[in-house]
């Protein structure tokens, strides 16, 4: 029997050549989105925004999948009751997000209406997997079909906004700069060509 010991040279990310750094980044593109719950801050912020619009939901009621397959999307369940001051509150919270302002203004236009957001049995997470049952907040009677359609459209628009926000965060975390920063911060080691050690 013979024992052979092999010696390899290992390099930190900063010690790699530019070409090897490109390889290391490419091979670890999903480092930031696989090694932690990267969406947590975005989802918690969304719960706060939703509350300003009269929506009661929490992180456990939010689902999403993404970001490159048919059926990908985001949705949430919970309760909504028109918050007439929601548009102004959202503008104060997120002054630069005009898409969010438009959604908040739409939902603020249905004074006296409340809705229950219910997920249909589905393998998907997109907005169209959730229905909204609307009633008059005072009497509990169903509202006109047109009102329910418009409220549903507004709430699904908010779900689509959440999906786009999560997608942007994912793209940011998978950018060259962010992956490189993480490989450096985590003292990752590589062979000379940028392959993982």
C-alpha cells in the first residue's frame, strides 16, 4: 500500500486574476440568494406598506416563486378594509414609488368596503391564485360585482408590485459586485482558475 499526499495552491478571492475572479463570480452567482433568507427584509417591509393600505397580513401568509418560470409570482392572503388615507400614508412612506402610489390610490377609493383574500388550491404563487370576496363593511352584504372586480384588480396589482420588488432585490444580490463582496467577506478559497476549492 502506498499513500500519496497532494498539495494544492488555494487563493482568496482578492488574490485571483481578473479572469479567475470572473469565473468565481459566475460559478457562485446565487451565493447571496441560496445562503440566507434574502427576502426577509423585503417581505417585512411589504407587510408595513400593506398595513397602510388597510391590509392585515403577515410574512407567513405571503408566497412567491421566481424568477424565470411560467407561473412565477407573489401573492398574499389576509383581510383588507378600505383605508381612505392610505394613498397619503404610502406617499409619506415611499415618496419615490409612483407605481405603489397608484395602487394605494385605487384601494383608497372604496370607502366602506372590506375584502377577504383567499388562496385557491394551486401549485403556483402568482396573483391570480388569490380571490377577493368583498362585502359592505357596515352591513356585511356583498358589494356590486364591478366593485369587487376593481378591488381584486387593485390587490392583485399590489401582489405583482411585490413580485417585481423581490425580483429586483434578487437581481441586485446576484450582481457581480454583490457576489464579489460576499466571496471576499466570507473568506472563500479557490484554485488559481477561480474554481471552488
